[in-house]
């Protein structure tokens, strides 16, 4: 049996806008409805909204926490991973995800996006940092307009990534 696709949702915590929170919740819901696993930072803001949406959709949520305390996870996280690694945990999220959707975001989101670019992973940006103006290769940053487009594009990418992963080393650094 093939493993489930893992979709990372990254975005701002306390800095997330009300619009960003609504978008993130819809993204989480759509991820769950296609039976993919949602992985995020496990705290508040976009992380909590996306996990809330995934739970509403019947999905599984993983939160990679910056702290060493599983109790710090938001109430919508099924599997809290306590790292005690602060923002270094961002690399775990990016490496674990088959595809990444960025919603809104602050500097932590920007660092996750940079990790993804460094690993050659595409980020699907929903009202997030304007990376397309920073000289990042167009195949690594794809602006999307809606939660549906974000999830559809991320799933297509994740399926290709998983197929390449099964074929052997070389897809991801």
C-alpha cells in the first residue's frame, strides 16, 4: 500500500490576517478531502487554521513544534512532534512535505520557503511573500489565486515527487 501524500502548509502565526486564516482553513479542508496528510508548525495562526480545516474535512494533522513540549500544539494537531529546535524545525517540515503551500506569512515562512528553494522544492504561494520578484527560479515559486488551485497544484506536484522518490535517489537533495 502506498503511503499518503504529505502536504505542508506554512504561514504566519500571530501575524496572520483574518483573510489568511480563512484561506488556510479552506486549504486544510481541501487537503483532508483528498486524503492527504497535513504537516505544519503546529502552533497558532495559519498553522492552527489549516489544521482546523483538515480536521473538519476528516484528515490527519502533524505539527512539528519549535518547543520541547507536545502540549504547546494547537488543539487540531493529531500528532505533535516536540523538537525543542526553535526555528530549525522549519527544515523538518519542508523536508517531510511532498509539496508546500505558503499562506500569508512572516519571516518564519520566508525561511521555510528558502529551505524549499534550496532543496529544489516548489512552493505554491497563496497571498504570501512576492518571491517572484526576488529572482527565484519560476519553477520553484508558483503564485496561486485560490485554495483550490493551491491544493490541486500541490497534489499534482506531490504525486510526481512521490513517483520520482520511488524511482530512486536524485529528486531531493
